[in-house]
């Protein structure tokens, strides 16, 4: 039986973070625990932390709003098909299995330019409220906030 630690590699999006904010970001980019078993493996994303876990499906040709929120960081893992990702000013196509970290306060968006529905596993660290969302752009003409 073998145990492996996989480090989540992320780019620091801001160079003017306070020491407390930097400490939280360092914690969030900490190891994802992977344990090998005779039947395969499991990945452990969190252990005894305050978090919310969601499975998000993005239909082909659709995208979420360009948004930010102050009360939580998010870790996404792409599950099915490549998805279009924006974090800060960086845009790319995240591949199946890729992990994406979005620190609190960062602009981010998820989209699907493919032909099949795609899913991500989202682990939100911190206080989760839909009312915390601030939308800067939205394809569905929803209000800037859900308050």
C-alpha cells in the first residue's frame, strides 16, 4: 500500500496580501492527500475543516457569471470534460483532473465551450453564502448580488 501527497500548485494572484491572507492562501494550496489501495486510490481534499462541497454542472455553450466573493476561497477539480476557466486576468482551458484555486476576492469564471456537459467538484473554504457573490458580468441578466 502506498500513500502519495500531491501538491496543489497555484499562482499567487496578488503581491500585496497581508500576512494573514497569505497564510490562508498557503493553507488552501496545501497538499491533497492521495492514498493507494488494492482496489485503486482515494483523494482527500479536506480534513475536519469548515467547508461547503458542491458538484457544479456547466451545460455546453454556457458559463457562470464573472464573479468574486469575500468570504470564501474555492478549490475546483475538473471531472468530465475540459472547461474554460478565468481566475484574475488569467484564462485557460482546464483539463480533466486539473485543480484550480480561487482565493477570496479574486475574479473568476467557469464556462463550457465543448459539446458535452462538464462538471467540477467545488470545495469552498470559509463562510458560504450565495449572497456573498458579486457579479461583474452575467449572461443571464441576474442582479449584481443575490442580496
